[in-house]
């Protein structure tokens, strides 16, 4: 995805990303919020600049909960937990150093909303940015009525700026614990399925296991969801499908036994209208999950269309 003009600020997938983040992102209250510039390489954490930032924020003596938010156009505010999900993982923009008035307004508004959702009260905000990023942060600061501390007197990756950031973080008193893996994946699930589903899918004693380059959520020996490394999103396993089925979220209903891994539109009885193409969905029969896969059409189109594929199934479940 290559956004070239201000019109990209209103692309459906861009607007959908911003609105989902603003509505669904609710991390545990942080000790501080750190605002960082975006990078050309995606995900951001793989870039040289963000690796330098990470050396400052994740040192062994840094025992605190830092909520990192990447400031970027046209996406607005991208929390670190969501940097690997589309479109944050695969967009590119021409870098001119010049921000339009519309960019500044859209990005600052998004940034202010996401920051306010991170904590019920005011917390320290460090803005490690320059140029147009700094102006967007300044406008977000005015919207919130908070006081940001700007830690980048020159290029954010310069020795002087990194030292300034380190000193600013050292002045903040933390609770002594960092964000856990289960808290990180909870925000990805909330982005995908909403807060209630994410909370239930990651409720204790759920834990995160790493296997061959992807993450898996397990609870009491049952598989809940599995990360798709190519998208950064999670696909529901049996237990996760059960949760979504009980909540009626991202579900497609049929009235026959699944025999093949392609579900065509004529076989769809009903579908959640919040489903969009590319979403991971659960197929149900009689209120019971019978499979999971990727939506080809949106929910309304599945119900109305008389032909074509509705869902490409990844798995057909045994009786749950």
C-alpha cells in the first residue's frame, strides 16, 4: 500500500484502522507513554532507528510499563502492540518532510484519542520526535490539555537525543513490571474481535507459547488462537472459536455439514455484519462452531449474494 496524497487519509482501510484503534485499544495503565516517529522498514521494531530506541527503553534496569505509540501518516497513532497488523505492517509513503494541514489535523486527533484511552488519569508523555511529527504531537497536546516532554533536541537517533530520552525515562517512577506477552496479544485480539472477546480469550490461566516463529495462546491445555506470521493477526482455534460463537462475533451461520474447505454464498444462512473481507471468522451450525477461515466477502454480501465464495476455510472442527 503506497499512500501518495491527502486522499489516502480517507481510504476505507485507513479509516477502518484508525477507528478500530481508537475504539478498541485499551492497554493496562502505563507508567509513561512514549511517542516515536515511524520508519520506512516494517514492522517498525525491525528498523535501525527503532532498535536504537529499544536499547534505551528495554535495558535491564528499566523496570517500568512503557506504552510506545508510533506517530505516522496516514494511519495516525500506531501502538507498538499493533505494528505487525495490516495496514501498519505493509504501507509505504514518500517522505518529503512536509506535512499538510489535513495530515496534521487527522494525525493529531487520532493521537489524542489513543493517548487518552491509555489511562484514566494523566500520565507522563515523552515525545521523541522532530519536524512534522513534533507539530502533530504539539496539536495532540493542546487537544488533551496535557504537558508533553520533548526529548529529541536534534535527530531522534543522535547520541544527544538518545541520552536525553534515557534521562527522561530515568526520572519517571515505574511499578517495577513490564508489559507481559499475554497483555500484548490481548490488544491484537481486541483490534480483531473487540474487547469482550479479547478479554475472554486471554483470561487467566491463559498463556502465550512461541513455536517456530509464531505465537500460540493456550488455556488449561486447550488451544485458543494461533498467530498467522504473514498477517500478524490471530486465527481462532477450537477454544477461541467457542468464545466467538457464544458472543456471536465474526460468525457465519450455515445449516448443513461442512464437507469441503470452500463455503459458497448460497450456503450462508446469516453472517455478522461487522465482517469484512480478510477477517478471520468462525462458521457455525446450530450455534456450534464447525470451522474457521478467512472471509472473502463482507457479512452483508455473504447473505445477499447468490454465487461465489464467502469463506475459505482453514479448518473443519470435530464435534466440540
